[in-house]
């Protein structure tokens, strides 16, 4: 039968498209916006509100003067203004007269202007009885307003030069849910003792990139997220986190925290905490008393030399544990340290001082990153309990073929990706799992692929052998025939085999 060419092409392109939709999730073209039904013409009920020149105003009370290079606050704003957009201008001054009549104002956006504390007559804010959203990020304020209205829901003061907050800036605000104070110059002395007194609904507080040395106390128990990264924190006073039963995410990375600055109860009451980032601090031991519902724990980039047997026993729900860039040796990881971590699937131990695969690795691990250590041998049982492992990265260690036991990989029946690059292997190890899809042994001293080493690897899709000393006759006859899934796209000069897959770019 004679198929017309174009219909075959059409069928093909439909299939490719279907494949891409399934695999790449190409966003579906947005449908043409439906034309809005013509608004009822002259709605005489609404009075036209005075609109400052150049700004655009709506009958619903929003006044948009954003990005107009304004140097002055607009005069003659209607008392009915509910939303006022003044972001991205050059306004330096706001007086009481400018704003005190705006009793209906709900949103005031002054982000990215030239406001200083002297230029902002903050008594004006007291009268804004409906003000809910106040955006003052990216100005030049050195002190926060002394009093903000109790109607406040969200306040953004990020990227100013704040050194001082007052008790009624954020205190006594029962509706307040989020406060953004990152990128300022706050020190411990610049904060009132009860900064959120009677503001019992605060959920998000960001104070990253300031100069705090001590974690602030008396935070509301409603908090969900607390950002304190990139300060100068040395100490977490006893009990400061004890009432934060709703806290789910706590960001403490890039500080100077050491084990002396905390104790075994510092985090223990944070019963909702799922995400804790303590990376890039000065810890020498995994802290004790971690909260039991933690899912993700960042401890990388510290000075951790030891994991005691009981440090992680409480965190039974932990799924990700990141311990890379520390100073761990195999013998200083207690053999029971990971016991009971039945949900832990991702463990990063790269860039440490491991000489061996640590004992007692978590039994349900799926991804194990051991690269850039000093591992020189793999014994028969070092990997024997890792039945569920799918990705093992052992690149850039000190492995030699003589010290990799021929049965070492026998239990890894689900392993899909194995990276042994940058070691000192002389031959491709035998007994590699048949489940492998990716095998990388670049940059070793391989001079042979022993008979049968690749036998039965029907799923192998990518084999990287570049930067070795392999010659054509050092590969056993028939080796490539066995690799059914391996689509060799180019056999390069130095035995680099690489399969290019259709990429979704
Ligand atoms: C907190 O606010 C209450 C009123 O809601 C007041 O009685 C108390 O003195 C305040 N406490 C502090 C420490 O400011
Ligand atoms: C912390 O240590 C003290 C004394 O070593 C002990 O009494 C207490 O039970 C520990 N608390 C926790 C939460 O482990
Ligand atoms: C890190 O902690 C140790 C004590 O564990 C302390 O001696 C050292 O000064 C700390 N380093 C920094 C930069 O804070
Ligand atoms: C092993 O880890 C290194 C560093 O993250 C990465 O570049 C490499 O691709 C990994 N190997 C595999 C096979 O994924």
C-alpha cells in the first residue's frame, strides 16, 4: 500500500508531540483571552474620583502612580483611595498632611523610593485605620515607624538600613501575618524585648542578612516560617524556640553557631518543624535533641567531626540529610547513628574525610553521595544492606581494583546510577548490578574490561569510560552486543562512549 508521505509525517509529528507532552510537560499554549463582556456603559452611581495627573485611577479606589519618576507625594488624593501604588519613584518625603485623610487606604506601596526616616512623618500612619498592606522595601529608612496601625496584615521593610524597631511598630497587631525585615542593619540592641507583643497571628518573619548575634526571644507561637540566615548568630538562648509549636521552617544558615551556643533542648520542642537549615555554621558535632518531625536537615559546610550514636535517634521522619563539606571520618560516625531512620532516602556525605564506607548507613537510602572523600576500599559487606539504593556516587576517591571486593555490589539490585570516576581502578569491576542505567568510570587507570563485566546489563543507557588506558583489544569480544539499550552515538578516539538522549530543552 502506498501511504501519502504527508500523512505519515503528520502521524509522526503527532506522536512526537504526544511524547513531548508526556515527558516534557510543555506548557499548553494559553488560550486566547476571552474578550471581556462590554461593561455597562455610564454607571452614574459612582462619582468620579480626583486622579493625580499622570496616574491612573479606577472607580474601585485604586490609584496607580508607579514608575513615574515622581519626586513628590501626589497631592489631591481622594479620601476613597483604597490602593495606592507609588513604587519605583523618587519620593523623599511623606508628611502627615499627605496621608492622614486616607481613612479607606488598605494597601500602600512605596517600594523602591528615596524615603529616609527623617522624610517619613510616621505619625501619619496612625490614622490609617484600614491599612493592611504596607510595602516600604528598598528605601533608605534607618528606623522603623514608631507606631503602625493595628489593622496591619503584612509589612515589608526589606533592604533598608534599619537599626531600630519600636514596641508598637509590630506589637499589638492582631491581624499581622507577615513581616519582612531582611537586608537591614538590625542588631540585638535595636529590637524591643517583646517585638510582637499581642501580635499573635504572625506566620512569617524574615530577618536574614542583619547583624543579630542572638536569636530574638518572645516570638509568637503562631510562626510558621522564621528566616535568620546570614546574621552573626553565635548563640541560641535556652528556651527561645520552646513555644514555637507551629514552626515548620527554620533558616539559620550562614551564621557563627557552634555547639556551645545551643544545648540538647534548643530544638526539641519544635514539634511541627520539618525543615531546619544549620549549614555554614561552626558546629563540630551533630546537635542533640533534634525535633522529631524533621524531614530535611541541612548540616553541610560546618566543622562536623563526629556523629554520636544517639544524635539522630529522635528524627524518625527524616528524609534528606545533608552532611557534605564537613570533617567526618568513618570511625567518628557511630555505627548506630543512622539506625531507625527508616525514611531517610538521600544522604550527602561528599567532601569529608571518609577513608571507608561508613558502617550502619540508612537502610532505605536511595541516593548516597560519597564522592570526594578518601575511600580506598570497599569490603564485601560495606554496601550489603543498601537494598533500595538507586544512586551511588563514589567518584573522586582512592579506590583501586585490588581493594574493591568482587561481591561488594551484589545486593544493590535496584541501583540505576553508579559513578566511580576519578579513582585509581585498573579494570571495570565485576559483579556490578544488572539494573544499572548509568555507569561512569571516567578518569581512572582502566586498561581492561574483564570478560563478562558488562554481561546482562540490558538497561544500561550511558557508559562513560573516557580518560583511561583502554585499547580496542582490551575489551572482551561481544561486550557491546550485550548492551541492548545502549545506543552508541559516537565512539570517540579515547573510548568515550556517551549516549545522547532526547533532551527536553
Ligand atoms: C504586652 O501587651 C499587653 C497588652 O496587650 C500589656 O499589658 C503588656 O504589658 C505588654 N507586655 C510587654 C512586655 O510589653
Ligand atoms: C538533655 O541533657 C540533660 C542532662 O544531660 C538531660 O537530663 C535531658 O533529659 C536531656 N534532654 C533531652 C531532650 O535530651
Ligand atoms: C568555632 O567554634 C569553636 C569552638 O567550638 C571556637 O573556638 C571558634 O572560635 C569558633 N569559630 C568562629 C569563627 O566562631
Ligand atoms: C556524581 O556527583 C558529581 C557531583 O555532584 C556529579 O557531577 C556527577 O554527575 C555525579 N555522577 C552521576 C553519574 O550522576
